[in-house]
């Protein structure tokens, strides 16, 4: 793959306002060439397009911004809206250009695509400053102070504005002129309420910090930024004539605006070329840490979330039919293994037609036979209990040492994406001092959603919970600081409940909510994007909703079992009864293993040895 990057180097902008690029003659034809992909660009783009269009395959990482393969599609589709992930990565490239840090209008600071949301939040007059920045919460106050001092140390602050995930434009706080400049590719007739609110938010931050310390030795002639006038800039020919190029124009405004004029000219035709060109620029940049070495997050067990991680689970098919989901025709290749492609016809034959004819696969481990599973269990005076059967079955799994057997997949699910659980994974689950890995947790959530969808219709109507489709209230697990917690998002009451299972740390004992502040800010952004996929136009900010911390939950001192406690909470929430947790870690883990092996839609059930399948049947009969 590295060979694709040889000779690719893109140093935009084309003409530097600091005369980094000097030409005696600049013609529009010469400028157009920089927007058109070269053969090397096209080869690189074709390579990226061959990667499956899915999340968790990271193709660009520039500074703190990253783009997954799925998010690159907006650069390959001519009518697609640019996401903030792509915007942020390109902004980081611009910020790395030293000659763009100082322009004719003065020193420039460029904000990321999400900062606008914080400024707008602070501009809400219905929320008091002490609610946004409590005196005891020095983390948020210090963060606002750093931002204010950073702005005051620059003559111009460029802020990308995103209107309800439908339109981008650029706001420039121009201190020398004491005005707010608006560069909008749709013209000057747009509503600027979002911008006005964000400027009010900045004013609130300035006022708050000025009360705490004297603001001096800065570059702004006046700190009453909310009183500065808005000036709509006529962009001339640099306007969009379609409905989807606003993000492309935004980036060019950021790149070429000097404070007085554009240092380069571009039109809608240029943006059509620039859309694809930008994919090559991001991928081939020397600053891209993923250049030539893509990160497959499933393999790396990456914990970071993304808006595209949300999948909508439809009701599963009839379990009696044993049909697999998302299969189009018999010739469709579902996936490939060491022996070649596997088609829908293969799966139908293996998992449905030949189910009862298939010979059981025996575990290749000495001493672990069917007799082993029953040793010491059944006597006339002491009947076998369900707990006894579970204990012995889990002991059997832990006794497996054969490498081939440990790598064998015993649990597999395809919908909405493939998850495979090996025998080794089952052993890890049963190991007390190890937390649950991501694919096991994803599978556990899938089991809960599957079980919920199979409940009687009248029960679902009376007490509906949603793990992924987000209609009334949502159970959203979140992993941060190495442990799992649960956010319960109630859309009716506009309320968020935090359920945490680790001890309150000393630094936030005076205000436990502080532990969740950073997580809820990040979650609010991603949740808004995810929910808008389900309900177009939804623009609520859960950060502004009422928040409470659930009391009366068990505390995991070592943090190894928080994932299992979260799963219990997800199963129990909404039953109109007090949450009653199973505190025994061993019992939690053993029950989960049994649930995994008993999963009705397990497409790999044939690989489980016959003696274990029989024990699972016996355990189910004891319910």
C-alpha cells in the first residue's frame, strides 16, 4: 500500500498570503489544476474504495481528528454533506501550515468543527452561568479560561458554524475591525440566530473569566464582543450552486480568507473537483498517522466510539426457520475464510438443511468427556440443581487447554455486523480478574435486544425499552477510564440518568457529577448525530437535559465487573421495580457464558460439542 503514496504531496493553499509561493503570472487555468486529481490520486482513491464501507476502519488520523472508512463516503458521493470528522481533519492540515497563521488581518486561530456547539450552549440565556460553570468545578472553568485567553491572543478567530447538521458557513471574529464577519456560500439572506447565540456564549465566558482575573496584554481593542456588528461578506463567484457543497466552500474560506478578501479564486466547478481531491490530500498527507497503515479497530479492541457505530436492530427472523439475516441470493459471498469464499447457499446447507445430519465436533482434550461433565453430580439423595450444572459446564470450559480448540469459534452472529466468540474468549469471561472485551460486550447487548424483541406484544407496549432504535428512552453503555457505566436517556422527560459502579474518587467527591462531565459532552455530540439518522431534523442537546446519578447500586472496587453490572442494569431498567443486582462476580460470568452458548440465532452452534449441547438443554429444562 505504501507504494501508492510515493510522489504524492499536497501543500495547499495554492498561493500563500505570506508569499510562500511566488508566481509572476497566475492564470485561472493553472489554479484549476490543483483541484483536479492526478493519476496517483485516483489510484489511491480506488484503493481506499476497495476497503469495505464500514465503521471501525480508521484511514486518516491527523492530530486529534480521525476519519473512518465509512465517513469517507461523503467525498466520493457528489451530493453528500460533509461530516465534521472530515472537516476537522482538513482544518488540522490548514492549521499546520505556518504561513497561514498570520495573514493581512493579523494572527489567526482556527477552531474545530465542534467548538461552536459549546459556545452556542453557553449563549442560552435560560441557563445561569453558575449552572454551566459551578464554582467548585475548576476543570470547566479552567477550560473556558484557556479558550478565552487563546482567542484574545489572536486578531482573528475562525469558527465553523454548523446549522442543524444541514449547512456549513464560516464566522470570523475580526478584533482589529471589531466586527463579526460572515462568509456563507449560500449568500447573505440566512438566519444568523445560531451565530448570535454562540457570540453571546463567548461573551459570557469572557465576562466570567474577567471577574476572576484581570484580562490585560491582549490583542482585542474591546472585550464587548457581543456588541460588535455582523458583517455579511459578499463572496462573489465563490458561492455554491448546489445543495451539498457548503462544507467544501467552508474549508476554502478558512484557507484563503485574509480578513479583507480571498487570496485565491474558486467556483462551484472547482468544488466538484476538490471533493474527490480532498480524499487524496487527507490520505497522502505526511501528517496522516494512518498513511500506509490503516487501523482496524475491531482487531485492536479500540474503545473509542463514533457516530457511525450505532446500528438499528430490526426484529429477528422466526427462530424456527433458522434463516440468516441480510442474505440476498444463493450466490452472494457472505465472508471468506482460509478455505475460500462462503456463500448464502453454503450457510443454508450447513446451518439449516444438514443441521441434524452433521456429526458433532469433539473437543480434543484428554479427560474432558461426557462422563467428566456428570462426575459427582447426580445422586439419589442430592438431585442436580441448575447452579450445579452451570458450575460443572464452566469448569469443563476452563479445563480446555488444546490450542486448536481454544481458537475455535463457538458463537457467531451476523446481524447487524459479524461477531465471533471463541473458546478462549469464553475462558476470559470466566476469569475473575479480567474485564469483558468489546466484542463480548457487543454480543451481550445483542442478546438483550434479541430477548426484548421476543417478548409478548402487550408487555412491549406497556414497558418499552430500546437498546439501539431510540424511540422513547435509550440505554447507552459508555466505557471511560477503563470501566463501564450506563446512560439512560429518557426522551419523554428529557432526563439522563447515570449509573456508575466504581467508587467516587476523591477529586470529585464534592460533586460526583463532575466525573461524567467530559463523557456526557462527548456523548451528546455523538448521540445527536446518531439519533438524527433515526429521526431527521432532531436537534436536541442531551447535555442541557436534567441529569441525576442513580443511587443504591453495587460498587466494584477493582473495576473488573462493571460491564456485567451494566448489562444487568440494562436488563432490569424500566421494570418499575427496585434494581436488584447479582453481586457474585463468578455467578454473573457463568450465567453470561450460558446465555452466549444458548443464543438461539447462533450460526456456529454446530461447532459446540454434542455433550455440551446436551448439558445446555438440561440447564434450560431446569428454568
